[in-house]
């Protein structure tokens, strides 16, 4: 029955024309307004210029849309044509859907007066998001991201990340998301930043500009990035032009405790120096999550970073610490090539229905880092074995491990922060 009604609605005007000597004129029988909070229905209809009983023509939708957008009152306008009656396909309903942007509810001083809704001003539309990240060897980074949404449409955002501590950074970023086209998201940005390199104990100062476009399709994501950097590191000062591409495949529903899922990524970057020399950098990261007894998960990870020739110290891959080799301090080993792997059993202690998750892990990490011209088979693998406790609650995550590095001491490693 539904299919028949839909067919009649779609073919109604055409079928009517077959029965009569000429196609009957369509008229506007009703106007409906949706999405408005500040402007009344009557005000929106008046601004649209539509009158009940007037003829509906081929340009009506475009004309009404243009009139409403020209008022500047709405962030987005959509005008749709609908049929008011199955029996009479000449009676047309104009459906107006508007987006007035961010609004706020104002409570009056008089308790008997109703609350009113107002559109936020430009200054009141600012959003604030805290930034918190900490890892042994790098310290705690804290600050905030100040964002102004809707600068280039409802899916755009202009933001200003400001941090202090382990990573001192001030930047500006503009990103825009798309529902169709070659890119799902594009981003432009610039920043000045300082971070201490834990391997060389030197400040790494950078001024950066970049542009990125990426496309997401289900579990697949592909992107390309171009950029420029000025790096000051110890006695070195270099200008770098970079461009590259990356792909990722991710089937994880829960990034902390996924079951029977995989994550794989590959990236390539070409770095061109101001002395007319260049090099290529490649990074491969593969992870498998195997569900075992109840909610327990075995996680296997393999990472390889490599360069086509010898790198300056500020680009060398680092090994050690919470993110790569627990049982050793961050930056214990470095080189043009880094290979690491780990196997971990994650055991949740909290209920699967809990908002937050608490658990423990048993793990073994191993890896090595070496310079160009050396062979992997000649390297000594460094290994750390231990256990950890971790907790996640909404956007907050934290982990603490105690591991013994073979040929080294027993060490505490930690990492965590806020993720959005």
C-alpha cells in the first residue's frame, strides 16, 4: 500500500495531465515552517514572500530560498515541495526548514513572565575545550582550544589551540567537513611550538603551516598533507617543505577494549630541506585485537618507522617510554629506523555496562632503533616485561605501568589525557 501511495504521489501531476486536455495549474495550499526558535512562523512566512493561493512555478523553490538567505537571519535554509492531497495533486505544500544557528534561553526577572529564546551574538558563540595530555619523558601539557563554529557554514570551525607545559603551543586552525565531494574534511593551520626532545635533552622549536584533506569511507580513511616548517634545534636551523599521504583501516568500535578488530595505517612523507636535499619517511602501524575469555582481549602491535637516508637529530625516531617500550625511559634509543612490537593481555575489572572502564594488563614490549647503513639482524632487541593498570571515563584516559627492562632497571611509565 505504501509503495502504491508513493507512486501516485510521484506520478500524480503527470497522470492528471493525461486525463485532461492540459496540465492543471499547481497552487500553494499551505506553508509549514520547521527549525525556527527565535523567529515566529508568521515572520518566516512573511520573509519568504509566499502567499497562500498563488501559483507554484518552476522557480518558486529557488526564489523562496534566495529571499530567506538574503535576510541574514539564518545559517542554513532548505525549501521543499510536498503534495497536500493524494486526490488533488495541484495543491502544494511549501516546507521551509531553517537553521538559526546558536541560540540561548533568557530567563526573565519576572517569575510570571515566560522565558524567551535569543540568537547568540558572535562573541557568545565561542566554544572552549580543555586540553590535557601527559606522558613520562614529556611531562604534562595543559591548556584549552577556543573555537568559533560556523565561520564557513555549519560544518566549519575556526579554533585557537593554546597549551603550556610539555608542549608549548599557540596556533590557529580552520577546518571544514563535507557530506559529498572528494574530501570529507579539509584543514588549514599554523602554529609556533616548543617541546623538549627527551633523547637529546634539547628544545625543539618549530614554526609550522600546513594544509590537509582527507576522505573517510566506512572503516577506510585516506589523506594528503602539505606543509612548511622552520626548525630550531641546538645549533641547527632548517627550513623544511613537506608533502605526503596516508591511509588507515580501522574496525574498532571501542578504541580501548575492542573485540576481534584490526587497525592498520601507513604513511609516506617527503621532506625537502633548504639546502636542496631531501629524504622520504615511511611509517607502518598494525594492531590486532583478539577477544578471548569473556571480556579479555589480546592486543598485538607492530610498528616500523624508516627513512631513505640519514636524518637530522630532530627527525630521528625515538624508542622508549609509555607509547613504545615500557621499562625504559622515553627516548632511550633513537635512529633513522625504528622497529617495535608488543603483545598485551587486557583484563577489564569493571562491568561492560559501566560508563567508565577499569582494568589491568600484562605485557611484553620489544624493539630497536638504529641508523641508516646498519642492518636489523645486527641489532640487539630491547625488551620490557611488566603490568599496568588503566582507567577510562568518557573522554578521560590514564594508564600506569611497572615494567622491568632487560639489561636495565625496573621503571614506572605513565600516559593519559583527554581525548575528543
